[in-house]
C-alpha cells in the first residue's frame, strides 16, 4: 500500500510517503502560519522525491490533532480534497497515535504537552492498544496527570516530562513526537471507517465565530 501522510497540527509542515512500510520520502518545513498556501507545492515536491504520481496513492493519512486549531483544519481539509480528487481513502490519525512508534504491543499511554507555561501546564492524553487509540484524547492539568500516573505499569510516552518531577519514578517513561512517518505507517493498517479524517481538538477553541460556532 502506498500512503501519503500529512501533519499540519503543529509549528511545521510535515509529510511522508511510505510504501508497504518503506519510507520513500519525508520532509518537514518549520511553519507556524501559511500552510494553506504552501501545501500544494510541498506535496508536489514530496511526491517528486518519492518518484510517485499523485494518482498512484492508495491512502491519504492526516494528523487530526489535538494541536493547532488552524493547522488541523487546514490539513484535514486539504487531505479530504485530495481524497475526492484521487479517489484514495482518507484516514485520520490522532497526534498521540502519530507520536507513539508503530508496532508497539499491548497498551501504552501518550501525553503530549498542550499549555507549556506554568502554573497552567496541561497535556493531551490518550491511551493506545497496539497502534490505535482506545478513546478520544482529553486535556488534563499537571495535578490530574500526576494522579493518573500513580502505579502505572505500561510504557508512557510523554512530552515535557521534567514538569512531573518525582511523579515519574518507577514508570517506563519514553520520549514522543508526532510524526508524519508514524502516521503513514499506522494508517496503512487502520480501518478508515474507524479513523475518519475529522478534527480532534480535545478542548473548545479560544475564539468563536458569530453565533457561538467554533
């Protein structure tokens, strides 16, 4: 299976092309804004590096969040558009699923830092079984995360671990970073019906449109 994966949920424009587990091309351009203007050219260059035409793509994977509200909407909309044009299936991969390595056996927990400034630090948290999330990601504060980790026995992939101090003692803590490559590897085995390309925000947006719509 030939998979094109896109990740615009953070401060970069990231993509990967993977065929049957082999990475044909990957790229990451630091970019907090302007992804919508740069995406078409970025994808064109990525496919050229992989030496595959767009109509050869079997599946399009997109990181659905949590992350940047604007970035998520841009990436998801663009991936859906490509799916309509090419007929390739479009699959959503959460930021936590895309941050924990593919092929992990059993259960794991991912905790990706959301609000980074103390004392209001928060993490997006999702439990996984194998490559897939068990439930929708939620946002928790430092106190709740520490309580969640008490007596934890499965591997914990966490960002901003230094904020937890001694709360991680005795826990199998590992680093994490959302990756388009991981999204591509996992999306190849996902059921599209169970992983729709729909934004995952984990909390309400800071601003709303007239009428109260996010």
